[in-house]
C-alpha cells in the first residue's frame, strides 16, 4: 500500500498553528472524501486515512471546525465508507 503525505496548515488552531498537519492518502481516495466531509461541516481537513474495519475499507477523517463566537476550534472525527 503506497502512501502520499501532504502538509496543511490550520489557521487559528490553538496549539499547533505554526506546525503543518499531515494528510495521508492511500489506495482509497480518502483525501477527496475528507475534503467533501470538511466542506459539508464548515471545517478544514486535517487528516484522511484509509483503514480496514469489518472487512471494508473506510476513511477516518479528522476535521477542525471553527468555534462559535470566538471559541476555540473543535476537532471532529468521522468514519465514512471509502467510495
């Protein structure tokens, strides 16, 4: 299984604002799935990885969603089918 790593910065992320985050992409197109999930939730994609669960390939997506009214951003994790 090959893996490509791309770096993303997350503006306004509290602890690691100056550090790049890794977005991993494997055989499943989890990056595209993650981009869609992030857009649907009004956040920014931080990580997208393919995993095997119950004999199926799924994408584990991590998104940072801006906080309301000056609150800290929230980290949300989603597990979605990899298709």
